[in-house]
């Protein structure tokens, strides 16, 4: 990965910048950070853990459960170490996002704020509030969470296709992904705003030493895993054939948790896969990794298009499903006590690990909506609580799809659970592992 060094800053007046990490917890491929650092003499780094993640939503669930929280803490700890290696610090605050930002900006007298654009409705609202409340603050918004910048797209977001296939065809015909940018090697001087200890979160103290998971949080682990998957295992060469396995570490890329928190750039994934295609093998499987990233891209832009409708019962179709919420049925589904063995095994896997295969997610969502006839939003909320790789676009977009109120042109899609079980767990090993 190429590295970037700042040019000399000849400004006489000292400028101070603040970089706000959100869903981009890494130092590689950070164009907004590079642009910010070229304009300032001093820079500060913050992350805000919004307190609403730990308050029950209208679905009776916290947005962030224990598995997801531990993965985030490990990711922040890794980012903190990387910044400390360059003589900087990461201040992690916990509270109301708007209030935390106001406190930081008031203390630091910042001229510039750097961040990355995000397609989520609430993420965009925070930036709009900033622009309105701080008209003298220069906001630098980068685009490094997606394969393409918004202006690259061959259509406006408001006019983008609602169905994946025409979206993919237009994108593949007209675009290649933006090139990943390397890590910034030299940063401006450090400035650390002062906060009381009760406002700050010590991420290292939050780490649970008893927490065990194959997914290790952080940019360091993300880049190591990507390299291992591609160049040690050569697993990309068989990805399309093996990706539907229910419980095998090497059979799918397992990149989604790092992509979700931004410890890994999707553009860096594409760059490394292209390198694999040049050095090892190029085939349908290597293309299929890109194909799956296009699905992620599609949901990212579609949520931007539909804003609050992304979370509505009638979805983007504005057509109410014939389902309802039953508290006991919902709890049984969450705990893996539905009586459908393949579903129960998948749900127990999710609760134990914070992860479930893509095939498993389709099966449990289909069962939730069809066999159990439950309100799909509760399923999406449980996934948000549990999944290490929770991403507001992909998670809610896939649930909309399975509920028949999203982007599926065929409407209410139902899986035959017996047939799926015979195909993906023919010897019963997966059910035996998780059901005992």
C-alpha cells in the first residue's frame, strides 16, 4: 500500500483541526484525514460512543449487544495504539453525540473538522446539524466507506434503480472502484482537548479478557486476515463454491465485521483481490467477491435514497406485510427455540459468536417472516444488537428484501427449510454442534 507524506505547511497563522472517527476506524484509505492534515498545524482525534446504543429502542432492545461492543472496543484500542505510535492520542467519549461534539468544538477552537460521509439517515443528520450550528467551521467530508464516490455514479442517488441487477449492470458498465489511498505517515502536531474522566471512555479497561472470538477487532487484524485469506490460503480462488457454508472459517472471506466498523476499506479489498488475480488466479470466484461488495454498495446508496422509509414497516414499497409481533415467538426465535432445527442452530451460533453465515441469515429471516409470521423490524433490531458486522444499510436492506417490502423484484421470497437443511447441513454436523 503506498504511503503519503505531507507537504510543508507554510501558513503563518496556526490552524487546528479535529478528525471525527465514526464508521472508519483505520488509518489507511483516509482521504478526508489527508486533506485535513494538509490544512492544519495541530490535529485532534475523537470517537463518540452514543449513549442511545445502550438504551432500549421501541423494539425493547439495545442497539449494541456484548459481542458487538467487545469487537468495537478492540478495534478502538488498536486505532489508539496506531495513533500513539505517531505521537497522537484518540479521545473516546460516551454520551449524546451532539452534546459531545459541542463540548469538543467549544474547547478546541477548531477551524476544520474532518470526517467521512455515511449513507445512514441519522449519521447524515448529525453532519447537517453541525453545518447549521457551526457555520464558521470548515467541514471536510471524505468518501472512503464505499467503492465509489457519489459523483462517480452513472445516476443520481434519487434516481438510482431500486433493484440490484440493473444497479449492478449500470455500475459495471460505467465504473471502476476508486483506488485505495495509503496510510498517512507524518501527522501535524498533536492537540488534546481536556475532558473530565467521567466524560471519557478507557477502551482498554472496557476490554473483557475472557471474551474469545475468532474475529479480532482492529485495522491490524483486518489487514492481516485479508492477506492470509488471499495469499496464504488462496481461498479467493474457490470463494463462489464455498461461500454458503454455515460454519467454516475459511469458506467465506469473513471480512464483513472489519468492513462494518471501517477497520478495513472496501477499496483496499478490491485492490488486494486484483493483486491476487494478477499473481495467483483470476476466475469467477474472485469476481464474486467484487459482486458481493456491489451488494453492500447497492444497499449503502439505497438507504440514502429512502431515508426514514428504510426503517418503516411498509419499507420502500410502502406496502404493509401480513405479519405481527408476538413477544413470546420473538424471544423463542432469538434464543433458538423455534422447533426448526436449522433455524435454532443458526440463532444459537449468532448469540454465542456475534456472527452467522449469509445463508443462515436468509434462512432465519425467511422463517421469521413466513413460518412465524413476525414483524420483520424486530428481527432486524435483534441482528443490530447481535451482529459483529452490523451495518445499517446491509442489515436493514436485507431484512426489507426478505420481508417483501424492499428491493426484491419477486416480492415475498420464502425458503424451503427442509430442502435448505438437506443442501447445507446434509450430515447434521452444524445442527449437532450448536444444538448438542
